[in-house]
C-alpha cells in the first residue's frame, strides 16, 4: 500500500493526511469527492479508498469487448469510441434496463465510451442508485436507455 511505499521519512505527512481525512468524516461523501482532487497523493489516495468503502463502486453487470472493424462495417455507427455487449448478466441493472448481446454502446451520460476498459472505469466512478443515460445502437437504430447503476458485488471488486 501507499503508506508502506512512503516510508518513515514521511510520517508527519501521513499523520497530517489522516487528521485532515478524519475532519472530512465518514458521512461526508461530497467532501470526500472534493478531497480526490487534493494535490497531496496521500490525501487523494485515502479519499478514494474511503469513498469506495462508504459508497461502493458503480456496477451495471454487462460483459463488453472493444469494437472491431467488422462491428462498424456496413452499419451506420459513430467512428469514435464504443463498446460491444457480449452479455448482459441476468438479474443486474444492465439486464433490467434491456441491454442485449450485440448492442453497440456509444455514450454514457453524454460522454463517449472509450472501449471496454473505458466503460468499466466510467461506471465504477458512478455512485450506486444513480440513473444514467446510455446511448446505444441496436439493429441499425440509435436508442437511449436509462440504467440505474447498482453496487459492485464484493466478489467482483477490483
């Protein structure tokens, strides 16, 4: 962990970071999010850990892959970004929203999805119970779906 990497010479800095984080407090998720931008790596790192423990990571329950040339061939799809649904896992937010294998996901709340890793990162940063708008292409048609983000199950935590 970061604390071990810093070593004893940074003890005062770690103590100061801990005091500041305790001032922020457990119920203050908004203030924890603000602390994520703190230039002090110790503060931002601990804030991220606390926020994930308190709020949880966003999860929609879909397996995706990066688009390939064949996915765009002969279809009117945006030339940038995207992720292709391999499976909407049963009984997850993705399945409840109606996502299906073969859907080409393009944007999440207006932001272009940059491949499968980009989608995982975007969704992981969203608070559970937040409703997001997903723009996708299915059978040659552009569609919009609302998805209520869930909490990443502990067995799938990164």
